[in-house]
C-alpha cells in the first residue's frame, strides 16, 4: 500500500510546484505600481497654462530668430526648458545675491529689497516661442513677466520698457542644451 500512496503524494507535489511556478512566472512581467507611477509622473510633465503660453513664431518676429520657422514643443522639450530655465535663473540669482550683499554692506541706509535683485520664477508668467533655425536646431525664446493686466498675454507677446527684473527674456537651444542671451529689463 505504501507503494500506491507515493505516486499520489508525488503528483500533488508536482501539481503544487507547477501552480507556484505558474504564479511566479506570470508575476515576473508585472512592475511595481509605485515604480510605474513614478515613471509616468516623470514622463507626463504638463504645462501649467495659467502661467505658460506657447505662442507660434511669426516671420515678422525675425528680430527674435532669423531664418527660422515655427515648430511644436514635445513633452521632453518642456522638461528641458524647465531644467535650463531654472539653471539660468539660479546662475543669475547667485550673481545678483553677491551684488546685493556688496551694495547692502556698503550702503545699509539704502534699505534695498533683495527681491528687486533676484528672480523668483513662481512670480512670473511665461511665453514660449519655439522655432527650428536654419541649421535645423530647435530653439525657444522665453519671455517672462510679473502678473499682467493684459488679458491677451496667451495670444500676444508682452513688451514693456524698463520695469526692472519684473520683465526678462532669454533663449534656449534645446538641441545644444544651452541657455543664452538672458536680458533683464532695467529700472527707469
């Protein structure tokens, strides 16, 4: 009788082993939900349209970019813009903080406000104009300004004279991964 029990026990063990292997193999292709959500959040960067307007390049704007044509921005482009813009402003702020300290140390009676020297991007609306230049490189002109009474800022470029650091613009080469030509308005 012992001889007949063994194959049954062995069959049960094989069946159990097959069941465990099946579960293991089917779960191997599934990813961790947390990892998947992190990957999606990195890949699903969205533009805050209450702060950013993406405008088409108009050939009459050849003072911004010469011999260029309008192009679209991808999600990856928007991520690069954010990174390069922050890098540019961090560099600018570093220099401005040093300048603020030097002036403030020499002239404490001036009662200077540091926010008139540095740029806090959370205070600004932005306009992006993307082009392909004559070399086929993707570039973006970024126009930044403090809040505006102009309700058409999402359709029309905003320009002012003076205004201090409440108004600035720069260019970014997405192809080369560089920012350049930062222009901060002066005070009247």
